[in-house]
């Protein structure tokens, strides 16, 4: 019998939040590599997806959030990346930049969608705001 050598899985799991304030504006951060985007990042060992989205939003923007709902999953099969997406509201904190965010602010939805230019991030925001498309799972 021939034994096959299997390497352990090497997937990256991330969590991001679409944060909408009472004025119906979206929280965006301007990252050093991808420009304007929603806050988010890798899930740490022992951390839930929800907690990762909350932590990453606080770290990158200074804003504390409450998750309203799970919106879906994006899977990049070729790069073994699973991105989860949540809808959230701000509940505290103060807009603050970090090493991961050169600028942070809330923007009207239409303007925010124009500002987000990295790959499919705009589509992710649109899907999260469209209840008919939730929850979703898209492979790319």
C-alpha cells in the first residue's frame, strides 16, 4: 500500500465589517496597499469570526461596533482564503488611524462605493447592503 503524504491545511480566514451609522454612511479605512476598503483582517487562533470583525474594526478605525447580521462568505479557492462579511453599527469609540489605516471616516453610500476600487470589495459591500443576496457564498 502506498501512503500519500498530506500536508496540513493552510487556509487564511478573515472577517470584515460593513459598518453603517445612523446617517446611512459607511465606515471606510484607507489602507497602505489597497486604498479605501471596509475594516477587517485575519481571524486569530481561538477567536470567533464575529470577534475578529469587531477587533479588526476597532484596531483599524478606533470604532467599536455591534454586529447586526452575518452577510456571507467569499472563498478564493486558488489562494486558500475564506473571507467572512458582517453588517454592523457603531456603538462607541472615536475615529482613529493606525499602522493599517492611513485615513478613516464615514462616507455616504454612493460616494463610498465609488471610493472602493480594490478588486471585488465594492461588490461585497453591495451584497451586504442587499438583503435579497444574504447570506451568500461566492467562489472566485
